[in-house]
């Protein structure tokens, strides 16, 4: 991709992210009394961090496996 395309893609992604944040904030405030304790925020944060770490780790393994050719042996047809 060209740098201009990267900038456009990043702008679109940022716009979509902001739209999602606005919608979620509106829905959350419309729920009413939804207080979360400190333990709840901690559990939420740990869940997000662990899920992102797992996703990043698994995707890294996919790319490493693909680039080093480990997948080629499974695709060979005799």
C-alpha cells in the first residue's frame, strides 16, 4: 500500500472506532444505574488484556509458521 492509502485506511478505522465508542457510550448511559465496583473494573481490564494478548500471540504464531514454511508439508499432494 502507498502511504496515502495507509493514511486513508487509518482515518477510516479511526472514524469507525469513534462511531462505535459514541454508540456504546449512548447505550451504556441509557441503561441507567450500572455502577461497576473496583473488582469489576479489574476483572474487565484483565479480561481485555488477556484476550488481546492471546489474539496477538496466536496471530504471531500463524505468521511465523507461514513465513518459515511449516505449513507447506501439510499442503503437499503426492
